[in-house]
């Protein structure tokens, strides 16, 4: 009988002898025996050849011609095991039919003396030999293995039909280090905010299992759906509750040890909220002027666990006036009447001096006095039947006249109501204008954000009410609720043009009749107005950086408002500044105040604060209807539920407000780094007809509105810009601004300045009330033919820190700097209504809002969009609104109109990884 190489390898005795003999006689093979004598070298060589075929799985090697059913198969195979501390581990191997079983560890045979063998027969009735072998593996044996190879053992079983190798069992030394790679840290979170406590357990073999303790009680996510543990072992609380205030401990354990992290204290705090206002109290004065008040408490909810107390006042007072009662008093008696047929005359008086009012008492006494006019000598004659008939006829005529008069009055009132039935609030709906795009914009590719409004198409201005009376049977002009990009619908409408100047003057004159609007400027260059509905729109004052964005649905459906936007001159508005406060922005009005808005509008305006809010205490002021100014917002301390919010950027601020009114941005310096940006401009006459030549140096706020006013002023004076404008940073150091002129060629020019420099007082610049201050340097030509001028103008607040202008020009023909301040065309529409006022098409905007408003576990929601647009510092404000995505898109519209890059916004939205790309596409047919 032949034996293959692998079977021969199995017979190599680990005892160290040069040759050995295997008795392969087995039940069922009577009289047969096999004697093999092999050298050790032959065995070792064969083992080398078969080793590659033996991995972790059981491998059988039958003898050619032998019965494969009699190959050994393992009843028990060695399994992976860990050595805990210094305790050896036991490996067991059991096979049937088997005549010999030996272990091999890391390619070397285990010595025979280290095997513990038990022989038996199986209980199947066939009497096959069964063999079970055990060995112990110590920590020292495993530690002898160096490098990346792990310690493994495998057993080999023999029978008369061949050999079988078991799976490999890996023996590893178990351990668990003491120090956590990352421990949870203490946190303070507001109610309903998410909590994430990270934990990275110590290194160990086998890897440690992690569990969390809350105040030493096990946290079980299966019992609390508000809690779950991530694959990285972090504990996540979806929405913090007051009950989640506790000490949290991360516990790591394996078969060796159990480790505890340092406890992390989590405090869930509740910021206080105001209750509703109580009713106004009764006026303190029962007669005349008094006070009444109302109150609220910080109990909705009350602050807990260190939460912030409510901001604002808990008591409000207002003036009240109660009308005083006036008792009636008699007027003087009238003259006596003529003596009547009954020999009496009479006189009367009225309770009208004064008449009783406001609950006063009526006059006491009679209002008619009758006396005999003949000293009782007059004869009384009875009235005949003719007199009675006359009196009855007169009474009947009087009654008929009264009834006829009442009927005429009733008919007149009904006709008047019919005339007014088609006019709704004429003070609001008249004299407005609404630009309407005649043809909708189209794009070649119906992809994300590629369908832009066609701002270049001709627009038609609709003058008058949106719902005027119609004299004929033609239908009224109405805004269609259908296709948003075609507001005119399919009907034919005639839009009548009127003079913009007369329309604006009429609008201002109507507003000026009300007390609150009497301070509005009478001109129209610093004012924009329009008629708006739920589609929203935009008002812009050209060349000032001032605009008002009215988002869709900010005006309730069914309402139409005539809204205005006005720029005020600071000297025309009395703005009180306390302490070291300074005006940083223009004073802007939008109104009318008191209109109902369901979404915040965004007021954009420039400011001249530098470098940022860390150096300033910035406050937004608003003027009340009574004329007093109030701080409605302290930048940096906003709360999401506040009525006002501000996005501050370098040179501009964007105010979210649901209440229209008059606003201004005021700052107070907190450090020496706080400065105001001033713009310095040099002007001179376009034509010089005398020997004198004036150089005017303007110092103004670095805002577009201030620049516009100076340019318009110089146009009227016939001036031109002679040098490129410079920016000067003016500090809160109480130093005046100094200006001087140097290096004037004395042979050609003579300066009339009698001192070395001129000064503009510090407080004139810092309070900001006077927007454009100037100094004039007068030069005189020695000869009328002199036309070339070369000199330097210096402006500084502190020595060594200022700006200088090098002037080198021909005063008769040099106009190279005139184009720097060329204003934009004044022909632009200051009011845009509906879809033409927005860069993002309405349908795409709605799809983006619908897709990104719902929270997404993968982060593909409005929060990620805010991060991509660098607006993540306002997440709490966005989250407080019904549609956070709409707030983000509204702010993008306010910041980037009309030159915003829709491609960049499209890339930001597409990069969110939304699964349904069709959400952000719109076909040409839909538009």
C-alpha cells in the first residue's frame, strides 16, 4: 500500500528519533498492517512541500486507492483563544477515525511529552478509533514570536486512509491599556439642543466594548429612543431634556480589565422667556393726563441651570388722557317775544355755555320763561275752529317735509357707498408704480439656477392703484395667481404712463400730511417707493448702497401695500448720541410703520466702522412714532426670537426686521483698534477764469450715500476730481484732523494759507452728524498764463499716520480722474416687483426650500448650505424661522443683487449631495 507525501509528513514523530513506525491497522481491515521506516530528513522535506496547502481551514489528504470515508474528520478543532495575564490556555483536538494526532505551532511540531492523549472508539457501532489530544500554551511561548506574525497552532490527524489538518487557532495575549485615547468633556447646552459626548476607549486585545453610565446608571438606547451610541462609541442625545443633566462616564471593558473615563458633567440650561403682556392698567388720573402700565414676567419659561434671563423691560408705561367731565351751564336769556293772543310773551335760554359733556351734569332750571304782557288786563279769547284747522295743517306739512328730507339723505348715502365699493384704502393703493416684465426670461439649459430673470427687457411702469374703478365693462386689472413669471396673464391691459416727477411729488405730499412723515425729504432723488403684494419685490435708492428686499409671502396674501424707502440727511433728523457714540451708517426710513408682515424684510445699508464688531459696541437704533430713539438690537447679543437681526459685513450691514420704521447703526469704541473709515476727495474748478484756484478737500464717511451727495454738490459748483480718492482710518483719540499743502512752486503759485495747516475738530467728524466736511486751500497764480500745478496735500490725525496726495496736473485740460466718480445711470428702476426683483427663479427657489428645510442625517440640509455660504454663525436665527432655507436665500439675494453669481450658488446647492437631483432643475416649459 502506498502512502502519499502529506501522509508521510503526518507520521514524523516530534520526539526526536531518527526513524519511527506507524501501525495503521484498524478495525475493518483485519490482518493488514503497514510498517513504514522513514528518515527524519525525508519527513521534513515532505512537510515543507505540503505546508503551503494547509491554512486555517480543515484539509484532508487521502491515500491513493484508500476509502475516503475513513479519512479522519475532526469532532473538536482548536479555536482562537486569549491568554489572560499569565494563565496558560488549553487547546483541544478530537478526530475520528484517528490513530495519531499531533499539534504543530508556528510551523514546529509540539513535543510528544507535551501532548495529553485519550483514545476511545466512537459510539456509532462501527468501532472506529477516536482520539482526543490536549496541549497547554503559555505566555512565554507566545512572547517568543517577534514581528508581525501571530502565534498559531494546528493539529494533524492520521488514519489508514490519509491525514487531515485542522483549522489554525491563533493565541493572543489579552490586555487593556489604562488611558483612554479620548475622554468625554463637560458641556452646557440649551434645552432641545443636541449633545455629542465623544469617547475613544484604550487600546486593547480583544478590542474593548464600550458602555455609558449616567449618574452610575447604565444608559440603554433600547429603552430611550432619544439616545444612541455611534460606531465610534460617542454618546448622542438627540434633543437635550432637563432630565439629561447628569454626570456621564464612558466605560471600556474586555476579558482582561474594565476602565472608566473621567466623568463629564452635562448641564442642560433653559433660557428665560417672557410671558405675554398683561392688560393695560387703568389710567392713573381720573381727569386729565396720567400714566398706565402693563407688565410681564420671565416665566415662559423661567431660566434654569444658569440659563440667560430675559432681555428687555418687564414693565412698560405709556401716557394716557382721561376726558374731564364738564357740567352744563345756561346761556343768557333771549329777548322777550311779542305779546301773543293769549296776552303772554316768553323768552328762552340753552344749556350751551358750556354744554354738558364727558358725563357732566345737565343744567338745572327751566329753559323757557313765560309772563303776562298786559299786567293781567289782557282779555283772553277762545280759539275758534278755524284756528285749530290751521294749526293741524301746518303740523302735517312739517311732517311731510321731514320725511322727504330723510329719504333724500338715505338715497345719497347709498350712492356714496356704491361709488367707494371698488376702492380699498386709497391712501395706500393710489399713486404707486409696479414694474412688470412683459416677456419672461428663458435659458438654453434647464439646469439648476440657470433660468435667470431677464433684467434687460423693457419694463413698463404701472401708475395708480392695482385695483382701479372701471368706467366701462372691461375687467379690472389684477395680479394673476397663476404663472409667477407672467403676472399680466393672457389678457390685454393698457398701462397708462404719468410723469414720475409729478407722481413722486404727489406721493410725498400725501405722506407729509401725517405727523410721522413730516420729516421726509421733499425731493425724490433719495427716495424710492412702489406698490407690492405677496409676490414681494425690492426698493433701491440708486448709488447709495441702500435697498429694501421684500421676500415672497412677506406681505399677506390678499394685501397690497404701498411701501417707501427714504435716505435722510443726518442734520435733518435729531439723533441723540450718548457718551462716545458715533453714527456709522446713513439714517434710513422704510414704511409705512405698522403694516403687517409675515416674514422679515431685509434692509441693506453701508457703514464705515472698521475693523469689526470685536472693537465696537454696535447698536441698531429705531425711531418710534412719538419721535424718540430706542436701541432695538445690540449686535453680538442677538437672540433668535428677537424682532430684529443683523448680518454685519465689511462696509455693509443687512437688517432683518418685521417692523418697518426709521433705522440707524450707532457704534461706541471698545478699544483703540476701533476706527471709522473716512474717504478723502480733492476737487477743483473745471475752468479757472481768475488768478485764484481753489482746492477743496472733502472728509466724508466711506459710504456710497455720502459720496453721491458730494458728487452732486460738486456738479452744481462746477468742480472736478483732481486726484484718486484715499481712505483714512480715524481713531477715537480726541485728536483733530489736520490738513496742509506743501511743495507749491513759489515762482508760479502763491498760497493764501496764513497758518501751517487747517484743522477739522474731532467731534465734528466723530459724531457723524455732518457727513461731508471740507477745507479749502486757495492758491493764486503769479501769471494768468500759468496752467501747470504740482504740489502735495497732507491729511493726518496723528503724526506719521495719514494720507498724502501728489498733485500734478494742467488746470485747463486735465480731466483724467473725472471718470472715477462717474455715477451709475439714473435710468434704472428703483422698484422691482415680483420675480424680476430676484436672481433665483421662483420655482427653483421653492424646490430648494422644500428639499433643504427638512433635517437630513447625512447633513445635506440647510445647515450645510449655510456653512458653504459662510453664514453658519447665524444658524440659531435661521432655525427659529418657519423656513430656514428661505432666510438663507433671502440674505443671498440681498447681498448679491444684481451682480450675484448664480453659478456659485448652484455649485453650493449641488454639492450638498441630495439624492434627487431633479429637485434643483426646472424645465423651460415650467418657467
